[in-house]
C-alpha cells in the first residue's frame, strides 16, 4: 500500500477545536508534524493539510478533507494547544477529538443549535459532534434522536421518532451555516435541512440592509432610513414573504419601488423558519408555518411554536431595541395568511396590518375571537389585485368582508383592477399611508383625513377616523368638527338604514341581504346606522347556529348534490349568518 502522510505544517499552527476525555472543549492553535499511524496495512506518515478531524480511541480515526477515513493507532504522546488563556499540553489519554477549523467554523462542524426542517414539520435541533460522530435531539420536547457519522461535508444519519425510524444524508454548505439533504422513512423521502440558531441583533446602518436573527430563531433583515439618527421614533413596517422566498428581497423592493416609504419607516423583513426544499448555496428560500396554529399555548408545542408565535416574539424584541412608535404588519401571499394568523392572535403588538394576495385560514375566521375590543383597535388594509391568477381576488374580497362583518371600524380594501400577484406592483405605499393616517395620535390630523375622505365619499374611512379622533380628544377641542362629520354621514345613510331595517322587520326572504352588506361596508360606524345594524345582529343570532351546523355538515359531505343542497339551505333560510358571503357563490 502506498503510504499515506499526515502533517499539519502551517506557520504558527492551525485553528482547531479539541474535546478532552473529561468533556472540556478547547479552541486554539496546534502544530502537528510527522504524526505516524500504525494501521492494519502497516505504518504510515500522515500529511497534515489533508486532515479534517481526528477521533482518538480504539482505533483512532483520521478523516481527510476529501472524506477518506484512515483507522489505526496514532503515535502521539501529547498535544500542545495555544488558547486565548495560554498554552496547555494534553496527554494522549486526555484527548477525545480534534477538529480542524476553517473559515471560522469547520467545514465539517455540525455541532451546535439549529432550526430544523424535517418533512412537513419543524423544530429546534441540537447536535453534539465528537470527531466524526454526531448525536443530537430534536422536537419541541427533544423527544426525537439522531445519530450519524460525518464524511467530508456529508452527514449520514439515522433517526428515531418513537416507534418510527429513518435514514438520510445532509450536506453542510460552505460557511457552515446551513445543511440540507433528505431522510427516508421506508419508501417516503422527505427534506431534512436546517440553519444555525445563532441570535444576533442586526446593526442599524442608515440606508443599508443588514441581517440579524431573533432570540426566537427567525432570520430577519433590517433597513433604517438614510437620515436615521437612532433616536427619533419612527413607525416600523414588518414584512413577511411568499412561498419559497426570502424577505431580504422584499425589504430591497421598498427603496426601489417606494423610496419615500423607505425613508419614512424602519423596515424589517422576517423569514419563516422552514427551509424551502429547493434551496441551494447562494439561493436559500424559506417558508412560514401556521396551518396548525390556534393561538398562544393552544394544543401541542409543534402547533403553538409555529411562525406566528416566533414572529410575535421577534416583533417584541425589535420594538424593545429600536426607536419604534407603532408597528404595521404586512405579508404577501403565504405571508398574507401569516399576517392574519399573527395580528389576530397578537393584537396588542400592532397598530395596523396589510395582508396581501391571500385568503383566510379556518382558525382565523373572526367568529373564533371573543376579545373584540382589543382587535378592533387595529386598522386593517387588505390588498389584492383583481387580476391575480395565483390567489384569486375572491379570496381577498372574502377576507375583507369577514373583517367587515366582525366590525373593524378602520378597514379599507385596496383592489387595483389590472394588477396580478406580483408584490412590487401592488399599491403598498397607498395602503401604508392609509394606515399611517388612520393610526395617528393627533385628533386634528385624524379629522383632516376624515374630511378628505368625506369629500371622496369614502364614508367608512371618514367615520373611522372621526371616531378615533373623538377617543383621543380628551379635552373636547375637536368635538365640533367630529360632530359635523358624523352629521354629514348620517344624512347620507339614514334613508337606506330605515329601508333595510324595515325589510328585516318584515322577514320576507333574503332579497335585502346584498344591499345590507354594501350598506354596512360604508356606514357600519355611523350613528344613524345603529338601529339597522342592531336588527341584523339580532337576526344573525338566530341564524348562526343552524348555519354553522349545515356548513360543517356540508364540508364533510362526500356527495356533491347533498353538499350543494346544504349550502342552498344556508342561502335560503339562514342568510344572516356569516357564511352567506362564502356559500352564495358556491350554489350558483
């Protein structure tokens, strides 16, 4: 056999991480030369610049940077390591492993904490690497285990999940911050990948985009205005991305597409914790999780530790650290679903929200939320292009109408006619400026906006701004202006309010329901609409339970005709229920 040679002959030594038999980990520099190994094939002198790691044992195992393993007995009496605390000499029997560190982190170093994606699930993962051997625990209760061996940059591993087991491989990318591969459970192959959990605060550099990671483990990107002084409080936009995307691209869109917004707001883009299956070095995509999310501490940890909870914790962390006066949460496509699932469950964190190009999760239906007072303080600006061919406009319209029915007083749908799904083409600036005006703390400014909307016959906007002005105007300095706005809106809505209330009282069919929905869209908050709204709510109380029973029975019905008949019954008999707007189109 040709002799293999190992020698570490770098001037001043090389960076290594050494683990002792007693469990101590030392980082520093060592110089090794002319190490000899006794192998089954004879003796060998091993060349050092090829070595990735050494595991000391019986036998010793040397792993080269090319992934080759050499087993035998290393002729080594002791090892001297230069650490930050000084030099230390370890005897051969005190050594457990040595890993060569390259570029700050070993190219084969899987050791540490990770944010793991496995199949359709995600959880924290902690790995301990000793030489070429890796062991770890994952799952939100560390209920699952992993064991594997590193060869080059590849980890070959086996998993144990209760009674199930799997085997797979994952490659550690250059830089050691990600690994990605797959795991097999029988014939099924699933993604298995992760990024390092290493929280750090993004640095606020005026006009630049910087990267950080929250304590919750979410990667985020921060941009502050070019004139940012770190002291003056500004509103903050938190933006969440679409499927298989990266929020850095969304943050970068603001100065390119809406430069004035970029200079008036702190902008933060937050990534979901799941790695996209198609990710590759230099092109990492992310996805959010929320399908099982039902609120803080609801259900099992795998459900309540999904993205909405992690995002809420990330926002709280950022607000403590940055000069923020209010937060607007927005999300595009998948991020829109996430936006609803976050601001509805964590209303105290947000002044406003602008979900875009999305629909509504079942658990985010407004009827599921009982603490209306907290929620109704949020201004909501759904955005959906009418030409969207990815998520149909009907989805965004449905979300808007459900929020309308719930009673959000400051609610406005932005629905451009010839705009599709693309984020940069949506009226983001228009919606954010609307949120900014509607969440002002200045009663006079609110009434200025109300009068502007009144002139444009945006009655709901005018009344919503006037109501907020009244709440803030403790001294009553703006009372006369607010009263005049309400008077003008009442004059406009009173005749229609009386007509619809009379039809409800007569109880003769559902011919008035579409008119009511349009009336409520514009005038729900007007004083003159109160009697009409009250009459509808009374009827809704009667219709809701039977409509709910029919709706969920229909969803579980396998026969199409029988399902449609149940929906038809809702339309014909229980038209004051919240399901009206959804099922009336299904039965056409």
